[in-house]
């Protein structure tokens, strides 16, 4: 009995790997191991059949994601309420800018035509009901539209738990978690593996849609505010250096989350684009330490 189970497991795993290879070649590119070292994978600047849509591509994180995706030769579209950013950096001419509001599903459906992957960087602060709408409702609308459209990957820039901050920013965190739940429901992820490898094989054959949730803490880098550039790394970089070596501190009850290391915006961008385009990238929740690991 034990040997039958073992052989079934091995069969399932090799079938899964074959399946992923099939899926990758169907997308017209080779599998990536994540190292991206000139083997025809994500690091190459060759024309790609991938069309990536970044919700909130004119924001702080979104603009870095757009640039990262362009550097990898992808076709990049962005959608937000204001569309094209007011500044005139040369990379902005290579993006297709759409105007739309995720709170009005009809305003963004046409931008989703032919999209293979979506990354959502839409979020914000304000009153609790407003934070829920922008971090929750707006993104849930995006997840529903992407699932209907049959996009194969949806990456959501979420937020790490911040202990006591949860109570101060309840609408923000409840919105984030509601979107994560919808994403897991509409574009299920690797959690199914523990249920049955055979089932996930069947599922993958039927539908290759997968959701990835990046739970970042404080994201640092250079943030534009109007014509000003805020060098957030002045504080973020040294904190990241210290705190990434003190993972145990983040486990302290209640105050532990305050020790979650900040992460540079380019690391988030790298991981988001890889997660959106590399079928071997693990779906599900990626925490700050995962972002730091995959982002280098
Ligand atoms: N920055 C951080 O330290 C940090 C940390 C953890 C998690 N995050 C998360 O990462 C994501 C990006 O953060 P960020 O700092 O880059 O924020 P940001 O600069 O404020 O960007 C937010 C983007 O969302 C767009 N947007 C807002 N409401 C929209 C709507 N209804 N429909 C369509 N687009 C809309 C905005 O453009 P328009 O105004 O033109 O619509 C903007 O492009 C957010 O979800 C945030 O919660 C950020």
C-alpha cells in the first residue's frame, strides 16, 4: 500500500512538472528557474507574447513594476483613474496608459482584452469605509474581471500584518484580506496540494489561473510626490539591513510585526513581475522574507 502511494505521489509530481512545462511552452517561452541567466527566460530582452496589465501603474510601486516589466521585454499596460502620470520620464512613452476606476467595472473591462497577467497596486488610506473600498472592493472587482477574462496570473500587492496597527487601520487591513480571500477563491493557489496532488493536476489541466499575494511591510525607494522626490531609503535601507537579520523579533506577540523589515521597491517590482510571468513561481502568499529572498 505504502509503495503504491509513494509511486502515485512520484507520478503526480512528475506529471505536475510536465504540465507546468507544457503550460510554459504554450506561452511561447522556456521555463525559468528564477535565476534568469540568459537561458531564454525572463531576463532576456526579447519580444514577448505576454501582455501585462498593471492596475495603479502610475503610483509609487506600480511605476517601478511597469519599468521592470518593460526591461524584461513585456508589453505593458497600466490603468488608474488619472491614467498617464504628469511627469515625462522616457519609460512612460513605452506604456499604454488607460484611464478607469476599479470601483466602476465597466470603466476597465476593455483594458483587459488580451491580457495574460495582472498586477494590482491599487490601495490607499483615508476613513475606514474608504480604505475598505479602495483596498477591498476595488481590487475584488479587478479579481472578478480577471477571472472572467481567463488571465493566467493575478499578483496582488497586499500588506503584512502590523499587529496593533490593525485596529487603527481596520478598513485598510480588512480590505486587503477580503481581496486575498477573493483571489484565493477565484484564482486558487498551491494550498490545494495538501488536499490532493491528483486534484491539483486535474485543476491545472482545466484552468491555469493562479493568484499570488505579496504581503509587503514598509516599501522604500524614491517616491514622487508632485514634482518632489522623497528618498524613503534614507530610513528604509538601514532598517532593512538590520531587521532582515532579526527575524525572531517579528515573532514577539503584539509588537513583533513592528520589526518586519522594510523592503526596497525594486525588490517588490522584480518579484511581482516574476510572479506574474513565470509559471514555476510558487502561487499563494509570499511574506516579506520571501520578497527579500526572491527579489535579489
Ligand atoms: N508603499 C508602501 O510602503 C506599501 C507597503 C505595503 C503595501 N503597499 C501596498 O502597495 C500598493 C501600492 O502602494 P503605493 O505606495 O504604490 O500606492 P500609491 O502610490 O498611492 O498608488 C496607488 C495607485 O492606485 C491607483 N488607484 C487608486 N484608486 C484607484 C481606483 N479606484 N481605480 C484605479 N486605480 C486606482 C492610483 O492612481 P490614480 O490616483 O490615478 O487612480 C495609484 O496609481 C497598495 O495596495 C498599498 O497598500 C504599499
